[in-house]
C-alpha cells in the first residue's frame, strides 16, 4: 500500500522593490521577496498546493500562523491517511493532535519549549553522537537526538523504535549511528519543497520589473511548466524512446 507523504515548507519569490508584505529569510538562497507556503511531493518535487503570505493583518501578528498554514494546505487531503512533514516553525503538539483527529499523521523538528511538550527538554544532556532520549504521551512521540548538535523531533507516525544513519567521521570513514525512526523519516521526506524550488529555478522565465505582481505571475508560470514536465516525464503514455526502442529519460 502506497502512503502519501506531504512535506510543507516555505519558498521565496525574489523581489527587491518596495512591498508591504516583502519578507527577509536569511537561510534561504533567495533571501528577500514574497514568501509562499508550499506543499510538494517528496519524490519528484511536484507542487500540490501553495499559499502566498501577505503579512500581518491590521498590523497584528497572526496567532499560531504555522498551524493554520498546515491545516489550510492539507485541507483537500485530510482524512486520507497522509503523512505530513514540516520544520520547527510549523510543528507543535496542538497541530499534530488536530491532524490526528482528521486522519492525518505528522513528523517534524520542534522547538523544545513548545507548549504541550515535556518540561526541560532543552536541558537534556547527550554527550556522544547517536545518544537519544524518547518520551511518549498517547499518540505523541518526542525524540531528542544528538548528531553534531541536539535535534528535537515530534511525531505521531512512529513508535519508540530505532534506526541507523551513516555519518562521515573526521578521518573520512562512514560510521553507522543509531537514531530514532522519526529522524530517518524526516530526513527522507522533508526535501520535497527544496526539490520543487531547484526544478523551478533551473530554467525559470523571471524578468526584471518594477511591478511585484509580475514576479508572482512568472512564479505561477514556472510552477505550471515544472508540474507539466513532471507529469509528462512520469506518464507511460509520453515515454520517449530511441531508434533502438530503448527508454530515454525526458529532460527538463
């Protein structure tokens, strides 16, 4: 049985002009512009849904913005058994329990001081790479794991089992490091939005303009092109073949 995964993250439409809801995200390759919340396929980067962030309403910050965004983007596929993956901006026990009640499970990094988590998670001391502590309450499982630094992950789609990941050592060798199941799932399926961004930026049609809405329009055009390419590449009715009747991969 194929289980649908739905990573949710933010994307940026580059724009440096004057705009009331322009955002600055220093960790993104495109640091300034229009922020877009995106739900994408983790396997091929197909963009399933998005929402443009227009900033504060009536000059007041929105309460529980991350949770509202996830519920909005997941609305069409709730109660279908989807797995949601998101980062610490969105993740919270309250959101994950709401998703659980709507037949959807979730996994994501989380800030250790979020309301509803066990107290003093940030004070847990883990000395060695691979050391971890797992705590569970009902359907919520929170894992604190030591990699190069401490990582806290909340999930409702795993139990208290362990997996292994490979980590490169100082001498160049690879070492198997024990980690909670949620860590491996998060690393495997969280990159869907980044994949979509990469495909969109490879042959984008962006042009300089003084009008912000043109950048948004060209972003939508790029999304249509990339999604069409993905559908055509994966369609058995549009398979390319060589003269020797061998399957040829369709390029972007």
